[in-house]
C-alpha cells in the first residue's frame, strides 16, 4: 500500500446515523415549528402516493422511503 492511498474509503459517512437521530429528536420536540418537519412529511406523502401507483410497493413502504429520502436530503444536501 502506498503512502498517498487512504486506509479507509473517503465516501463513508460515520456521522449520518447520529445526525439523523438528533434531527428526528429535534423534530419530535419542536413539532411543526421545526424546519425539517414539513419537508419530511411532504416526502412521506409523495412516497405514499407513489406506493399506490407502483404495484409492488405499498403506501406504507412508499411513505417510509419518501420520508427517509427527504430526511437524508435535509441532512446531506
């Protein structure tokens, strides 16, 4: 291994889960007044509607995926 090669891949984000946990806790504490709540709920609604359209994915899975995607986009723009 050469000296200029990193020992760990640079694309790993070890702070994503703690950041997501803190963001969800803040959303639960502040409710609709938190700036991330409305986009995450909108993502859940869009995912649920997409779940009705797609034959394999149901509205519950679609809502969870939509909310998760919007939460990720709020944490890592």
